[in-house]
C-alpha cells in the first residue's frame, strides 16, 4: 500500500511540474507575441509621424506661408502687321463678286467681306492695284481624298513671301479643317497666323488641312464657276517635286486677269 501511495504522489508531482512548465511556456509565448505586436505598432507610428511631417513640409512650401510669391511672366507681344496692309473697312462687310484668270482659264469668284474682312480687304487691294496679274502659281498638290490645290501670288514666283507685307491673325478658318472644292484661302507659314500676305490657294477638290498652333487658314471666298476647266487645263498636268520639295505645276501657270466689284 505504501508503494502505491508513493507512486500516486510522484504522479501528482509530475502532473504539477508539467502544468507549471506549460504555464511558463504560455507566458513566454505571450510575451514574445506582445513584443512583436508592440514593435509593429511602434514602426507604424514612426511611419505615420514621418508622413505627417513630410505633408506639412510640402504644404508649407507650396501653398502655405513658405510658398514662393509668384512673379509676372513676360509674354511676347503679338506680332503686328507689316507694311501698308489695307484697313479691314475696305471689305465693306459685304459680298464681292469678280473673276480670276489662270492661263486665261476664267474662274468666277465670290469674296465674303463679312466673314474675313482683313483677308478680303488685302485680296481686293491686290486686285485693284494690279499686284496679282502676272504673278505665277508656284505650287500644285493633287492628292485626291487628301489635298488638291493650286497656290499663287508669291512675290518672286517661287513661293517667297513679301518681307514688307504681312498680317494676321487667321480669320474664318474651316471649323472641321475641311476646305471644300472651290475654296479660296490665304496661304501662311506653319504656326504663324501673322504671316498672311499676297499668297492664296484655290482647292479643286475637297481638302483637309489640320489646324496648327495658329489655327486653320483664312477662307476669303470661293470659286463659283470654272473649276472643271482649271482641272482639265492646268491641274491635270500634275506637278513635279523639286529638290527643295516644292511642287510647281508641270503646266506653267500665271494669273492673266483679275477683276472685282
């Protein structure tokens, strides 16, 4: 009996030791978890504080008291007209009719002084003072579905602009960049709406010219009769691209007459 009691006592002591060991292990594991959690919370807090500090610093120097005071930026003045550009009043805010002959191919024309007063005034002046007659048409483009035009009026017969005569800005450009057959519009330099002058072009097919930073092209009027003859007697001859990438018509073309009323 004594042996059994000793065995029971030892068994109880062993169970107690196991419970104590398990308890110590539980406390140890809990402490480790708590330390990990505390470390995560501490790191997160540091990140939040750093982010808040960065935000406050950026705000201070951009929109807060530390922001730099904006100073006026000089803007280049718009280019002014050059030379004796006629007053837009010359267009009389009305429709003009007349004729233009290229190699004696007669084109009936109509100008819209209300829609493009400055451009029409310039064109009327060029007709009345005799500038246009005798000038060549130095450029022909014949790409059906894209662009079909003949360009005339350069001072040197090769596309040069008159250095003593120019004006802007663009007036009455096609809203959709589509210049329909018979359109009469002023030529200009790329991205320069103040470079309009004596040169103009006539479309003999629907043509699309994408607008640039200056806009589109000033439409001054239209050809009301004669386009088929222009095509058959001049444009049908095509054009040859030169070394300077100009495309003069193969059938040399000159303005032989111009009237307006």
